[in-house]
């Protein structure tokens, strides 16, 4: 199948002068879904990466750079072997789009700890999946675009009725605050201290408020 043309907001250098740019994503593989993106949050780390400020961590930026790891949209196509997502589902994508899916971390649903995990944008094809990016061996492109192609295991179902314009930040700030609360066993009645009330801090307050009954997924 032919690659998919997608209109993206991309920058071509560290000045971060984002402009509409036509790029390509891979075709829909048997385990992939295609998402018609409706919204994408702007995390400040997107701008740091695009400007090359994170080169010491993520490596040199490959331009054109299309950031975005707070994706929210609607599934419009599924691969032949997809079982978790159906056409019409509201879905989101966070910071990762691939991992080996066979190591101990992946088997414990801790793909972010996989040595071969791949970021949603500027990620390298560490798992050697065929035709993972277009052109071959290029970097992944993120959510500042019309459509997303992603393995179903890296798509998050967004419940019906949850506003898509509010769902994007849950994929980043939401999970960043939710995970440590789970790891530390936060429960009803516990006192939770949050340092700073920026985007993450406010999200942390909201998640901890819901813990007054039980710690739950912030999307529910």
C-alpha cells in the first residue's frame, strides 16, 4: 500500500517557524490504525525539542520537525489484525508510538522503560519494523498533523462524551501525574503535595481530587 500524504505543521530549523508542510506517513499495517486528528496539545517540550534545546538528550534534530505528543482524534481505518480499536472510536496517542513489545518492561505495560521505545516525534526506528517511517530511516512525525498512523497498542481509547479538545493534555500531563500516584499507592484520605501549579500541577490536583473515592484513570 502507498504511503499516506498528510498536511503537517513543521519547522525546518531551530527558529521554530512552523508552516503547513505536506509529508508522508506509512500505510496502514495489519496492526495499525489511522486516526483523523482533531486536536493536539502544545507541550512546551515540543518547542524545546524543535529548537534543538534537547539535543543532548534526544540527539540532533532531524528537520523537517513535526512535534506533538498530546493527540486526540477519531479512528477512521483499522488494519486486518486490529482487535482493540474500531472505526469511529475516539482515540488518543501520548509520548510513545512503538517499543519491542517482548521485553520484561513491555510485558508489564511499562513500555516507557523499554530500551527500544520510540518517541511519537523525532523517534528512531529502533525495532526495525518494515516501512516504519517515510522516507525509510527518517524520524517519526508527531501530532501537529491531519492524520496519525499508529500500532493499536499505542492508542488510548477516549470514552464517548469526553471532549476531545480536553483529552490531549491527559496523554502527557495526565499520565505524568497519575503514574506516580499509582506507584505510591495514593488512596482516599491521603494527603498529596504537589510542587508547582503549572500544567502538570493543576492536572495533579484534579487527579488527586478524584482519588477521594478511588484512584482512577483521569479519562473516566
